[in-house]
């Protein structure tokens, strides 16, 4: 007998998530404590916890965590403040071309390796390095917002026209209201990109932050500290993503954000 799909309850989702981490750490402990993996290349969970405690208590690692969080959310705010308005302005062009955000020029610029010209500063980069962190976040944000706003149905835009109001104002108001949940979801993805790009930037060249700590620990072959830094990144990223998702659900309960 066929039965309709039933949404998974929050309790089951939490239980599955906890079970996954329990199994993961058990396998990790078995591989390292059982001697299957050299601890020089992969520290066991207990060594990682001791290294993390030493970082926080002795070396003041919480300051590096604060610096990284400040950079991530500072870059995110700037990217949202620049990318969202540009995306709204750019939406008519994107809508007329009917192209997807995956193949948009901004995505191509952000993902391309090798030789390219920075669209903001105009400088040539032929060293294969990624463009500046803010560029890599603003450009995808602009593309996603443009595609989201430009996908508004034409009949909704025409229905928004009211006597005495400029057509452009009616169009923008209708498109923005309809696209708000998707814009919020795009910003949630931008926050994830911000975490990725900030950590990469700190790994390459920074005097503070979580990435800087990981680079120093790599030079010392302290895998316990390296893994602890990775765990901290994952935990903070998971918490920020969950809070952003919860906020979107509260603001736009009719959406799937």
C-alpha cells in the first residue's frame, strides 16, 4: 500500500546527526588509537582536545577566533550591501538574457583559474591566484540576486502597476517583494562562501586568525592543533548557518528557506 511521504521530525534529524558524529569519532579513535594511522599525520581525538585546550588557555586562541569571525561577518555585510543593490539593478539585463546564475559572467570570473582581469581594480592576474576575498563574495551575490529578481513572473509585475506610480518603481517593488525569501537564501550561501574565502586568505598570508594558527601548526607538525582549528571552523560555520536558516524561516514562513 502506497503512503504519502511524511516529513522527518526534528527529533529524528537531531538523532541522526548525533549518531553520525558518534560513529565518525569512534572510527577516528579506532584508526588512531589502534595504530592503523601514524599519529604524526593524524592525531587522535584526545590529543586534539588537549591541544585545543592548550591553545585556548595558554596561547589565547580565542582572540584568533574572534578575528576570523570579525573578518567573515565584516566581509559578508559589505558583500550584501554591495551585491544586493547591484543585483537588483542588473536583474533586467539578466532576465532579458534568460541565463542561469551558474553560467553568469560573475560566476565564471569567481571560479576561473589562471589569467583574468579583475573587474573592480582592472589589474591583470596571471599567477593563478584567486581574486581578493571581497570580489569573490560580491560577484556571486550580485549574480544570484539578479537571477532571483529577474525571474519574477511578468503577470505579477503587470498587476503591480498602479495609477500615479512610476512603472519602474512598481516593477522594482514587485520583484523585490517576491524575491525576498530567495535573496535571503542567497545571502545564506554567501555567508558560507565568506567562511571559505577568509580561511583560505588566512592560510596564504595573515598574521592572525584561525587559518594563521593552522599554518603555524602545520610548520610544527602539530596535527592536534590543526584538527582542532578545523573543528572550530566547522562548528562556528554550522552554528551561523543554522541561525541564518532559522531567521529566514521566521521572516518568510511560507518559503522553504
